[in-house]
């Protein structure tokens, strides 16, 4: 077990110290639901905003171009992404093609939360 996992377990036990078994069960249930919401939010985010993951597939030369502040994607693709992000509505990507805010993640999280918990935010 690595140090991070040990620290997480320590925090988990500290949070539940002195609580009744029903309170521990309730906290565990809430944690499980939150994990489910986060996993769904990640899948939604990848599906709705794939352009935010384009940099992961950059070749060495594309990564150099992106690091210099220029988006290596085609002009047609950049225009298509900008239109889609404007209608979402989320902030446009930077000149290098990287997200500058977390508003797309917030949209995905709210949608996942609504689907899992049934909230109406």
C-alpha cells in the first residue's frame, strides 16, 4: 500500500471515529454516490467536450507547436469547436487549444448529479 492510500484510509477512519454504525453507513453511502457522480461526470465531459483532451494525442511536433501558444489543429476543426462551445455555453479554448476555465466540467458534473441523485440544479 502506498503512502497516499494509507493517508486516505487514515482520514477515512478519522472522519468516522465516534460515529454510530448507521452514521458510518450513511457516510459510506454518500461517498459511494459521489464517486458514481464523478465517474459519470467524467464520461459526460469526455463525450461532450472531447476537444479538451486533444492535447493528449499530440505528436512531438504538435506538442511543440501547442507549447509555443498555437493550436496545431486544422482551422475547420477549431471553428467547429468554437461554434459548439459557444452554444454549450462554455468559454472558448485558448489560442493553443487548451481549456482556460472549468465551466465545461461544471456542466458535466451538474448533469451527472442530476442523473444520479435526481437533483434539479
